[in-house]
């Protein structure tokens, strides 16, 4: 049985620490609902150290841009994005799974695989989960996350049955503005997470940056020291690709 940590009906925006990274077989499972709001999108980030974003999942609902953007951000900035057909519908409930494999992440929406994203950065460098935008979350499950070698075995609890998805639901917008909230009070970990409001985001780089290939052996991953993190450089707005 898998080790599961569950967060029920978290306040939005949502941020949660993942202190020891993600290993092969780890999963982030979220159930929630989208709504028609000002952002016309929502964002799921697996943040790394400093301003790094190991995986950026961005479903967009803007007219003529009904797509899901996948990307990552390193010390060099945002990298080459990958686009896929959007399987989320405004006003519907959903179940999103992000599964960590040895060489890639698998993105699954309502039990249908929609994309694979090759590792450009080590999943072991993930330090937090962040969700914001036009979305409310009902439950977040963190499954099989990496643990320190000396840590005792985590408490194991069974997974709750998956609810039925695709039913219309129109929750009110979150009470807080689009941004970041402090982590829950019972967690002794508060990483610094880059990002910010979409309206202030800088233009996307004009030259694409080549994608890094994942090494066959995860032990080959190396996190160089790039000095102090750069100022926040959130994802570019619509119209800058």
C-alpha cells in the first residue's frame, strides 16, 4: 500500500512543501473544479530550489487558446514550451494526476493520459507544490514522495475512492487575490517560491533554449551552484511565446 499524505479543501492559492523531492513512482493527485474567472487559466508548479520550476502545467481557457502548456524554468529562464489539447472544461470537476517516471512525468486528466514531459531537471530537486488561478481544490494527495534515508516509515492510509468527474460545478472565486499564500501552520518548512501576478510578467525570450536530455542514470543529475537566485521571473503573459 502506498504512503499517502492528504490535504482536504485547502485555501487558495495553495502551496505545500515537498522537502525531499520526488522519486520514481511518486504522484501528485488533485481533485477540484475550474470556474470562469479573470485569469482564464490555472497553474500547477512543481517548484525546485530558488526560482527553479521543475514542471509547469498551465491549462488555459482564453478564447482561441484552449490549450495546456508544459514547461520548466531554470537559472537561464523559461525553456521551450510544449503544448497539448486542453482536457479541462470551465465549470467542471476534474482529477489531475502527475506521475513521476524515471525519465519523464506523465500528465493524466480524468483517467486519460494527455502528455508526457521528459525530465529537464531532476525530480529529486522538487521542493514544493503550488496551485493558483481559476480553480478550487477539493483534495490533494501526495503519494510515495521521497523520504530521508534515516526517516521512520511514514503513516500509511488507504486512498479514498475517486469521485465522479465531469459534473458541472460553479464555485465562487477564491477570497484571496491571485498570488501566494503562506503554507499551512503545522508545516515546519517554508521554501521561497518564485512567481507572481501574470499581468506583470516579462516577455517570453525571443530565442528558444534547447531542451536538456535526461540522463539514463538518475544519479548523474547535478545541481550546480549558480549563486544567489535571480529576481522573480514569472511565466510570460498571453501573446509572448
